[in-house]
C-alpha cells in the first residue's frame, strides 16, 4: 500500500494489506492472538531487510474483499491482470 524510505537513519516503513475472500480466512491468517500474522510479518520483514540492507518497519492489515479472485477490477488493482500495478 505504501513504502517510505528514510535517509537518516536509513530504513524503510512499509504498510501492506493482505486481502482474503472470507471472514473465516481472515481468522486463519491472523491466527490465535495474532500469531499467524506476526509470523508472516516477521518472515517478510527479514526478507525485505535482506534485499534492501536496511531495517524495515512492516505494518500489515488483513481485509476481507469478497470474491476478489473472480473480480477483474480487483485483479488489475492488485497487479494480477494486465493494466494493474504489477
């Protein structure tokens, strides 16, 4: 959703939304006490830090967007179809 690069000290601030199609998927992704989302965030943050060579703050949100995998507009918006962000 948003990437900010800070020069001094050099680091990145990233905000991203994970879209799911159903409330039940949101619960599974977040996990008990947020453990699933925390694990996803930790792994993603480490991978991004390895690529950039700088510390990263990664803020993740999970939103339900019903049937987005069947919605051409949503697929373009998320970069999965021609004309999108991808």
